[in-house]
């Protein structure tokens, strides 16, 4: 708590602001010195220095992050957008990616101060092993999160290299320090699920038990459709994550954030607990959609209820 800055993370994040604006980095900055919560971010990496599982996962992820991505070469390969999507799906499936999708790039997803233009965002999801994430907030769950960020980074770098080898500019974006772009909005746009009350995406197959990475590219890949399963409505009547969150950081009602009304997690309440408990993840583990086999059944029930009107 001694490292908490004077400015509220919620203020940086635009809580209560009615005007639409780009996001500012609250946490997970590439250079922690550039953000108000930088000292807290540094603390995260010092919190449990002797945890062997966490250290192993971090060392492995660092190795993956250090691997070079080949440069763009040759004339851009031409395919129809549908053929690009089919080729991407086949390649991604062989490269640690549990789900791949695509959407048109929207500059509104860039952090304030970033200025880039791309045609397509390729979204990548990797599924947690639930038997590990279920140990949240123990370091065992923290190590699983780092392992999955490693897989997501591996996949993004492979896909970027694959696109570059076919003559198309492509840049991998790996989490949690994405540097330039938010990952949740393009993931929702690419059909990866709906925003849950706990601030993470929920999908019937993976629940909210997955991690994201992305590739920004000019290759004309067909967008995958946005998906709605009635999860937003479900969250209105569920409070499992609210009750399970030790610092009571999950808001019971949607909040206005940068001109949008949406589910919101109080950054200032979540972060100290998150930092002292290996990234916490209790809300992800406790969400019923995350439990193996539960999400698909829930989605079917909700679909039947919608059909009955
Ligand atoms: S990560 Fe932990 S502290 Fe943060 S909202 Fe989820 S349950 Fe609460
Ligand atoms: S625990 Fe319940 S309210 Fe929270 S995100 Fe999951 S479904 Fe929504």
C-alpha cells in the first residue's frame, strides 16, 4: 500500500467520464516508469521471489519473447479473404493457438498517443488448464497464467512470421504488456465472447479461463462474426464473482467508462490484493462459465429460453 500513487487508477482509466476517448495505460506498461502505478507494477515481480513454479514459467516466457520474428519477404501472396481465414485457422491450430479469429482494425482501440493504421487484427486465445487456475489465488494459478501468456506470445509470433513470409507486414502483440492496443475490444469484435461482470471476456467453451494475444497485419483476412450468448443478461442475475472477490472490487452495476456503459472492476480495490496474490484470478476461477463442461450447457439453456421467448 506504501507504493499506491496519489492518482486513482479509476481516474486514469476514465471511470465516470461521459466523453469517448482512447484508453490510457493504467498497469502493465512496457516501461513502468511511464505510469503512475509503475512502482506497484515493479512490486508484482518482487512479491514472491522464491516461488519455483512462477520463476520457471517466467523464464520460459522470457525465452519465447526474445525469439526474433522473420522480416517481411517477397511479393504479398494474394488469396480471397475467406481463403486467408481458412489458411490462418490451419496454421494457428498447429502453433499453440486454441482459438483464432479476425476483425477489421479500429484505431479507437489504440492507447492514447499511439498512431498506427492496419487492415486486420488477428486475435488468438489460449485456454488455461482449469485444474491449475482453480488454485487461485495460490502461486500455482499465477504460474498457469504466465505459462498461457507464453503460449499466446509464441502463437502470435509464429503467425506474424507466417504472414511476413508471405509478403505481408505483421506485428505480434503479446500480453500482458501489449504496449499499444487494448485486446478485449477486438477479441469481442472477433467473436471471442462477451464482457463479464468481472471485467474479463466469457465464452461458452472456455468460460473466462483464457489469455489473449494478437497480430496486427495488412493481410485481408475475413473477419469472424461477433458472438452473443446471453452472457451479459446472465451476469445481471449472478453475483458469484462479486461475492468471491476478497477486496469487493467487482461493481454490482455497470458503470460509465470513457463514454461507454459497461461492467467494471474497481482498479484501486483489486490491485493491492492482485499484487500480493500472484495476479489473483479468483473471479476467473469462480465464474461458473469457466468450469469445464458447464459453459456449453449454460449457453444451450439460454438459447432454448430465448427461443421460447
Ligand atoms: S482479480 Fe481478484 S481482486 Fe481482482 S477483481 Fe478478480 S477476484 Fe477481485
Ligand atoms: S461469476 Fe457470474 S456475474 Fe461474475 S462474470 Fe461470471 S457469470 Fe458473470
